[in-house]
């Protein structure tokens, strides 16, 4: 996703969020509407945080807000209604006052005949998050947040 810079790496921990594509997530062409991938990313990111023992609401209660400042998504193949998809998510990069999550969305099983083959890469993306306080001013990523994602 960043050919001009060092590639982001899949650091542990990694989560895999799974779901079936609902009819409401598709568009008139019968494929997942492009903006819905941002929702898939958000669900995977929330699951990753929960699996580390904390909810995102608790992160905010501790005075850290992580607004998305950039979202990238490269599409390779469409997902369709009732496809079983898996969204892989990890922290790919830490900044002083930011963090970047990386994602891969794959089709594990097609919902309809002619759908993508199992484990087909559908898209890859990333979200860069600023680290701000309740006043929405930038702040350094606190040590406890970095430790939350340290390999267990």
C-alpha cells in the first residue's frame, strides 16, 4: 500500500474477524458496496482491541481517542451476498502520536455459485489513527496502549 516507504508488517497479535455478507451490504451490481469495507475494518479493529482485554470504550475512558485520519483500500476482487469473509487485522506501524492498523479481506467460501474461490484475497487496506486526548489535541501514544498490543 505504501510503495514509496517501507512496507507495513504483520506484527503479532493478529485477529481474524469473520462474517457472512448481508444483502444490505451489497449494491445494485450485486457486490459489496465499496464503503462497507471500512465497516469491516472497524469491526476487525474492535475485535483486536477486545481480544487484548480492553474495549475501545475503555481506551477512551482512559483519555485516548483514536480518530481515523487516513484510510486506504485496494480492491482485487468483489465480495457478494452470503460470501463468508475473513478480515485479518494487526497493528502495522507505530508513530509517536499515531498508529496504523493493516487489513486483508478474504473470501473463505462463496455464498453463490460462481463466487470467488476459497481464501481469495478481496482487498487489502490500512487505517492510520491519530492519538489525541479528550481535547482533540495530539498526544503521544501512551505506554499502556503500546503494551496492550505487545506479543503475549
